[in-house]
C-alpha cells in the first residue's frame, strides 16, 4: 500500500513539473510577464490593460493578491518582473539580477495597521494579541517597525499568516486583534469596524517605495520598450487626474468592492513618483542596498 501511495505522489510531482516546464517554455520569446496586484499605485497598469494599450507591447501582466506571490512566480520562471515595494525585494532568496526600472509611488498612509482596540488599550493589556499579516512580505518589516516605534516589545503577540483575501473576512471581537493591510483591502476591514492605529503616514522609521522591478537581463537591449511602458503608465495616470470617475469605472472590477469615494480616498494616501527622480528616495533605496543604475531617465 505504501508503495502505491509513493508511486501516486511521485506521479503527481512529475506531472506538475511537466506542466510547469510547458508553462515556462511556451512563453513567446519576446513576451515579458510582470506580476502585480490591485494596490492603488499600480492601477495605471490595470487601466492601460483594460484600454488595450499594452496589446502592441511585449508586456503581459499577471494579476494576483498575495504579496509573496511575486517571489514564487519569479523564482519559478513564470515572470520576469513585478511591481512591489523595496521590502518585498529584500525577502527574495536571490535578487542579484533584480533592479527597479522606474519608480511608481511612496506609501503615505495606504499601508495601515488596524485594530479593534485603541493603541493605548493595547499598550496596557495582558492578553495575547492576535496579529494577522502576510508572513515573508514587507508586512513582517512593517509590524516590527510598528512595535519598535510604539514601545510594544513587552506585549505577547500571536502572529497568524493570512492572505488579504482571508483577512477581509475577519470581524472585530472582544479579544485584541491587529490586522496589517493596505488599499484596497483595508476599506473592507474598516467597514467591519476596525480602526487605523498606525500607517505609513504616521510612522517615522518605515518608508515604503513602490516600483517596477525587473530581471535586468530582460532589460538589456530593450530600454526603449520599457521607456514606452513608462509613457503608457504616465498616460494612464494622466487619465486619472483628468477624469477620475471614468478611470474608476474602467478599473473597479479589480478593486475588491471599493466604492468610488473609498478609492479616491486611498489615492490621497500615496505620493506619485511620476515626474522625476527624487534624491531622498534614491538615497533610501541605496541605503537598503538596492541598485538604482537601471532606473529610466
């Protein structure tokens, strides 16, 4: 019986490996796949895709939710780049070939720490505090910075790995709960009754910079294509500024139920980095040993 079970397991593994190989090798030679998620700063890519502006480019976007999916897809060869924060990049096992190609935004409140208790109540509790976050992502770093800045190291935290899709189902309870989230998912948690007790707007030691990161081997000799992608991004962002209602209607299917007003509120919680290189931002990236020599002019 054990031999039969072992045979079945090996068969499933081989079949899975075969289809993964077929998936990677079937990618057209000139196609460049980029994984992304519906973070407010990445929505210009959604808008461009929905308008068909990417069809004549080599770029194809793979939409997902979990922050850790970027590394899994990249390491398996499914994608050649991704949109992410610098902290997500730092969690990669091998990031030797990955560099930012252009900057997108700086989080200024859209990454948030939510709770059903006030921060002062949490400080004085003797109960264990359940913390929901995406382990292995920037939320690890975010939570550590939150604990350090607020002097909460003496509290007992029970860390629970959870996806954003699962987190939005959490309801407030009598026991203390902390949830680390970001737009658009935080809107649903706030509707449930959670409140923000910290964010990238209030924290002093945690700077979140979003960018398009690529395997630089897929940038060589393709700089003009990436420049064209940046221009498409900027064109979509301009549509947002000139007609936000139409922009929202075009992308709202990706926004996890966010209303127009909720979406517009989250757009004020980031600072777009679309016009020029910011010396302070570049210094921050370099201090975290992230190369900036591939950034487009």
